[in-house]
C-alpha cells in the first residue's frame, strides 16, 4: 500500500466500446475509483495494460464494472499483461466467485425491529429465570448430597472464600452502614423536629436498621463486591477451559466451585449484616448524642427496648440473600462463553441481577411481614 | 500487495535490512550484533531453538519492541529515524500474523478484517465489509465464517482469518509468527500452499518464523538460522543444511528433518 501515485481513471478507447483503465488502481484511491466505476457501469470490455499499480481492491472494482466472468476472460486472454498481474486477477476472481457480489443492504423497519427486540428480550428473561431456578435446584441437590459428608466440603476453598467475602468486606460494610445510620438520624431529626418528637429519631434508626437497612445494605454491598468476583473467577476459568478440565477428570465443577462459595456467603453475609446493623446503630446513636443532645442512657434504653422479633425479621433474610447472591454470581460465571468480552458482560449481568433480586425479595418480605403483623 | 514495487528501493536492495541489532532484557542478552537481509518477493524462513529470539527479532522489525542497539530499515527507510506519521504509513505496508491469531474477540471475523480498512481509509462500512469478504475468500474461508465470532473458530480457521486481517491493507511485507503451529498436518500443508499462491499472485515478501520443517521445505526460498545471539547462516535450504553446526545438524538431519525432506521430494515429483 502506497500513498503516492495518480489515481486510476477509465477512458473511452479508440476502438468503439472498449474502456481503457489507466493510473493506479489501489486501495488508497478507493473512493475515487468507486466513483469512476459507477459512472461507467455496464461496460462491455476493458483494457488493463495501461494500469500502473494494481491490488486486490482494484481488481474487486474491475469485477464490479465488468462482472467476474468477463474479467476472468480478460485475465486469460490479454497477452499484454504480465504473468504476475494475470495471476493476481485470477486469484481475486476465484475469491470473488465465493463471495456474493454486492453487499446486501437490508432495509430495517423500525416497527417490526422493535417488536422483534421486545419479543427476544421477553424470551431471554424467561429462559434466564428458568435457568436460574434450574441452577438453584442443582446447587440444593449437591448440597443435600454433601451435607452429611463434611470431608468433601473443600475446607481450604471454603476458608479462603470466607476470608475474601467476609473478613475483607468488613471495613467497607461497617463504614457505609455507619454513615447511612448517621444520615437516617439527620433525616429523622429534620422531619420529627417539626412535631417536637425528635427523641423518636433514635427509634427510627433502631427499627429501620434492625428490620431493613442492616441486612439490605450489607447484601447490596456484597452483591456488588462478591457476585462480580464469583462471576469473573468462574468465567475466566471457563474461558481457560479449566472447567472442562475439572469435568474430564471426573470432578463436579459445581461441587468444587459453587458449593464453597455458597457456603462461605451463607456464613459471612449474616455476620456482615449484624456488623452493618451494629455500626448503623452506632452512627445513628452518635448523631443523636452529639447533634440532638439526647442522653446516652436514653439512647441505650430505646435500643434495648426494641422487641426481639424486629431483629429476627431482619437477620432472617440474610441467609436467603446470601444464597441468591452466591447462586447468581456462580451461574453467570458458568454462562461465560469463550471471550474476554463475555466475562465482562456476565459480570455486569450478575451484579445487576443480584442487586435486583435482593431488593425485590426484600420488598416482598416487607409486605409479607407487615401483613403478618410481625 | 501492489505487484510493482516503486519508491526509494533500488533493484537488488534488501526490503528489510537489519544491522548490528542488539536486544537485551536486563542481564539477558537475546541478540548481539545481529545482521539480516530480506530480499523483495522472497519467503524467508527464520528458525532457531526455543528462546533463540525468533519472535523478539520479528517484534523488533515490526516496531513492537525498541531494540537496545543497532538499526532496522524497511522498504528503504530507517525505522528509528521516522516521524510518527511516516512510521504509521510504513506500518500500514506490513501485515502481521500473530501466533495465537490475536483476533479482536469483540468483533466478528468480517469486522476484524474490515477494521483497518474502515479506520485507515475511511471506507464506508458496506464497502469495507465487501472487501473483507473477498480477503476471507482469498485465504480460503467459507462465506459463513465471516459472521462468526473468533471464539467460534477452529485453530486453522483462526490462522486463516488472522492472515486475512494481515492482508487487509494489501501490505508489501507479511510477517508470520509460527503460522502452522497447532494445525493438523493437512491444514498446515494447505497453509503452506496458500502462502505460495498469495506470494506468487501478489509479489509479497514474507518473513516467516517457524518450527515446522515441512514449511521450510515446501514454502521457503531462503532460511535464516538464529543461533548464538545472531544469524548463523542465511541461505537456501541446501546450503543451510550443509552448515557445520551441531544444532543445524540435529535440526535438519534428525528423524523429523529427514522425513520432511523425503516428503518434500515426493511432493515435488508428484
């Protein structure tokens, strides 16, 4: 490919119908040459012996002008061309035979396209849901099979997952719930002050964190932090064919990879939720103490008098969230196929799905517990 | 791929000229005062034991690696003295086939080949993809392969698709890093033939790093042996095979070398 030289042109030859190609017919001049070819559509014959440089792009354009068959006749018949040039013409003609001539242009209809896309999306989500239920079933089946055999729990993997998903997540969970606790307290103070009831700020913080925020915030953080990690870990093993390697050696990838992760999260998320709860109460309490001048004894008394059921309602959701997050993260990892881009897509998808599911289940649970009067 | 070569290159002048090339990584010296010429229109096979710096040589010629010393000139221009713009123009005249193909996994095969056409030459999409399909057919891929993602291709198809991408801009020089490694013998032999066909049609110069003795016997015009941090010998196969060196002897006259020689003779007679 060279940048200099004169772009090719087509000229009317002396002998009637015949066109004469001159100049360079190369990729750099493609746009000019395209126009030249369009102007001379339907030519019958072509002389190529005055062409200076020629490459595949030039030959493709000649073929567009003459048709592949006629160009092949030129290549075979024109003795004035060098052997290399005829070889080039023939090779590209052979290749063109295998390609449909013109790039087809499909006229997209906005309406049908839109409908088709909606249909595909619905179908995809239904399939996804069925697949997720299937994976949950598979995980439960393996867990049921192995629950009585602790020796096959993969203790090393379990411990390292506990460290990674639990211990390492501790600071961020504590810090964020602390801050949200303070924010809730400020919010309560602003609203309740109008009724002269700012002392109830402490009740607001206590009830909201025990029932909802402690576990919900911890679950959302874990969903963002751990579900993505599970997907990326398992996904890159899939890309690297390590999953297949496990399978052919007679190991069950779900037993090796899914179970330790699910168990680890079942252990750590309730603990993280408890830490979140306590640190939220701390944050709220600190604001009540310093900004609202509520005495410490009063705050502690309110915390102590919250009925136990609220704590249980909150913490009871933690194992459910843990299971859902771990299962979604692992399943998305197994759905990765072949490429680096796919790992990225499924990691995103696992975070979005797990946060969505956590909030959805939490909303349903809130409704249920309220109706039950718990 | 323009089959007439013009510009600053004199007739008889090498298209790639490596002089006194030095490459070292920390204490480890890979090349020391290495000289090599590649002539226009030839297929040069570069061989050498594992770790002898074949791929490093290729990388320093195409400019992926800045050599610690010495100079490389290509198409009559010295690489380290070029302005950024001229360097890009020069790079466009080289096509590189990486060992693993290095196809972009987020694009399908046709888009992979069309990418340089669209980006460097601003061709409209339909035109670029049409040219890309021609390139895919040139390297012997079936038409439906263009719509596949790189992860859906077999090893042989990946090499062919990567070759089509290397040929996208009709380069003058083609660099191939172990093109037949990991292919079955039939696929490898077909690749050798494809290489010869393309070279004869387009007048390409090919710089070929390989371990494959069959490729050396069937496709290469000259062979350069890398040994002891420099080019031990660069000449036709018969001359190279006679070189008095332990590695060369083991390589060409070992059991695999002999059988490749026999096979090449048999093909030529048939």
